[in-house]
């Protein structure tokens, strides 16, 4: 079960504490409706202070968990990658910079590009309370992405939950420009068929730009998942904070955030042999896994007790993991 790091959780409690929960609840309902009905790119999202506070309380924990999981999988596949510089595009209140510094403490210099001034203001207030000096000293730049992104060279470039808000005919150009002068690009979208379709199209663009896929795919071939029947996505379970439960009336103490992602690197890394595409079915003496493989498309594999060590490893494997787990020797391909 994922939970927020203490500094981010304390920052949210303290910065959001001055807003009335009833006002945030109203804003959350509006946000949910906006996300459900889709965006008119002419809409101002996160235009008011209370909408930004509601977004931070209601969505930051979930996007943090999804981004952290995608970055952790990326780091597992690129064990020698120790980024010093990071640019987060459409960064909102800064979720990805908290997640990235949690995965790569090597980060020293961080920039957030974001269009909404109120999101930048709240993001800065949160960031002041971070343990990481890179997050505390992050540069926040008000920038509206149109056809391309103008950004400084960076070891790591992230864009999470943003493609959905850009006009479809600009998405390819935006992704192409993210890849320029970047060592690693990581994109995250909601784990819906539409989110996956955007990630899949972005993956094609990144490959076309000369990057190699690091995660989740164990290959750079055409995605073998049949579009009309399935979509590549992952899930992370997270604790709902007291604040979250207050502003979004729900009975459960946890939620499952579904997400799709792609990470691609300018230099190739040794690949996963396979990626686990669903919750493995674990029964007495048997583990059954659906896998995306390096060369044979999507296959189902059953590991039983008689496989010895493989069975013991399979007992611990989760949806989204590489299979079999690699030892991570730090080598480039
Ligand atoms: C759903 S929020 C995601 C925020 C953050 N990346 C996260 O993962 O929590 C989408 C963000 O994209 C920003 N955004 C949308 N369109 C944009 C554009 N054309 N230029 C810059 N930022 C944009 C919004 O202002 C908002 O902060």
C-alpha cells in the first residue's frame, strides 16, 4: 500500500488547513465532472485558489503514487541513471518533482513549467516544506504549452496527467519536443483506454525520435496489446488521508489509482525479459501471469511449485513488475 512521504503529507495538511472542507468538497465535485466529461482546451482548469487546493488534496496523493511507481519501474531498468537535472511539464502543484526526488536523490536542479499561476503559488508553498533541497529550490515558470515545449536540456523530463488536457492535434509535437535534449522522458496518463491510446501514440513518437523504451515495454516493437479488447495499464493502491476522506466522501480507507505510462531513454538500457500485465493469480502451488514479452507478444505463463526458485520469486511478483526480477547490474546495453 503506497502512502505519501511524511514531508509531503505534512505540507498538504498544513497548506490546505486554511481552506473550508465544504468549499473543497464542492470544488472536487466540479473537478470530477470536468474530468469525466472531458476538456474543452479553452477551459481554465485550476483557475481559482480553492480549485487548486481541492486538486492538491484530492488528486495529488493518487498522482504521486502513480508517478512514483512509474519512476521506480524506470529506475529498476536503468540502474546507472542518476539524473541531476529535471524538468516537469504541466507540473500543476509539483507532484512529479516530489516523486522524482524520492526515486533519484541525485537530483540537484529542478524546474516546473505550468500554465496556472494559482497552481504555481500553491506548489511553491508546498515545496518550501520539502526535505529535499532540490524540491525546496525548484524553479517555477509560468508557461503555456502550445505546439511545442521550450525547455532547458535536462537529464529527466516528465509530463504527468497533462496530454489529456492538450488539443489532440498538438500532442505529437509536444511529445517530440519533450524528447529534445533529454536523457530520459517519462509520461504518465490515467489508466483508461483513452489514456493508454495517448501513451501508445507518444511511445511511437519517442521511438521515432531515436529514444529506446525503458519501461514498461520489454521491447521497441509495435505494442502487441489488441486495442479493441484491452489496454496496457497498471494500478497502485494508496491509503486515503483523513483530509481526502473529508473532501471526497467515500467509504473506503484506500483507493486504486490506475495509470498508463512510458519511459524512454536516449541511451538504451538492458531490458526486462517480460512485464507482468495483470494481477498475477496466486493459488496453492501455482502462480499464473499474463506477460508482455520481448519477442512473442502477450503470453500467459504458469509457474508451479516444481519450478523451485522461480516459484518462490513468482509468489512475490506484482502487476507491473518485470519477470523474472533482474539483478540490476547497472549496465547499459
Ligand atoms: C491534471 S493536472 C496534472 C498536474 C501534475 N502534472 C500532476 O501529475 O499532478 C494537469 C496540469 O496541466 C496543466 N496544463 C494543461 N494544459 C496546459 C498547457 N497548455 N500549458 C501548460 N500547462 C498546462 C494544468 O494547468 C494542470 O496543472
